[in-house]
């Protein structure tokens, strides 16, 4: 499949075929391709939306939040929380601005916002990954944000340690105490999957 970023490498159905959403990756970037029916729904529910990558594409960095917001059943609770927080804190311009209006002006948007706020209260003391990068020694430096108050913390681990998406303070301390040994050769830590995965089964 040809994409705005070149030829596709992987194509995965998000949710079921009925959603009309395909997660597409390329060698350099990716996004979500929408069928005509899915695109019509987006245009109907978010009339002010202007896609970064052109019609029927939701670019992976910002526009993909639309798929989580309009099809929340396809995403994990953590991914829905991250989407809600991004919308709630990103201001009134671009994709976040269009979704912010949707969250306050529509019944579905208000339900989505309420669920995000409730999840945040339930997990206020826990930490979620906010990004990461490899280190010169081959380890992995990850940044974390506490759900309840936005406090930030960074830790360094071995590059081959698979980190959970959500941890308690004690678990984060235990991860930070592990030696930051070099990564295994060929270890890769990138993905189009939102923090927390597309579904609770990921």
C-alpha cells in the first residue's frame, strides 16, 4: 500500500474490520488509514479536523488520537487515558483543539472525558511511560509521569529489559535499582502502538 511516508511495511486491522481502521507502518513513519465509512464518521463528528497527512490518513504522532477517541473500544484503558490527557492539556489548536471541542460539545465526547478523568483518579499514584531513548552505553533511558500530579522521573535500564507501561512507585524504584547493562544486539524499542496498547489484550 502506498502511504504519505512511502510503501507500507505492515498493515494491521485495528479492532475489527467493521471499524474501518488500518494501522500502517513504513520504514520511516506510519499512521492509520481509514476506509471511506470511517473517514465519513470522522468528518461528521469532527467537522473542523484538518488531517496532517491528507484525507483518510491519521498520522501516528497526533492525528491517531482521533481513532482512540472515536473508537475507544479498540484501545486499552491506558491508551484512552493518554489520549484524554493529551486532548485535555494540549490547548485549542490542531487535532487536540478539535478533539477538545468534541469532548465538551458532544455526549460521546463527554463520556470519553469522564472515563479518562475517572481512570486518572483510580491510578493517581502510579507512573506511566512518557518516552525514552537509547544511551551511549546501549542501555535505555525512559521518562515517566505520575498519573495524579504529573511529576516526572527518568530511569536508566538495560536495553533488553521490557518495561511495563504502568507501574507503582515501588516497582519504578526497583526498575531504577537494576544495573543499566548494555542492550542485546539488534534490540529495537519502537512501535506505532499507543502507550498501553490498542487493546487490553496487547
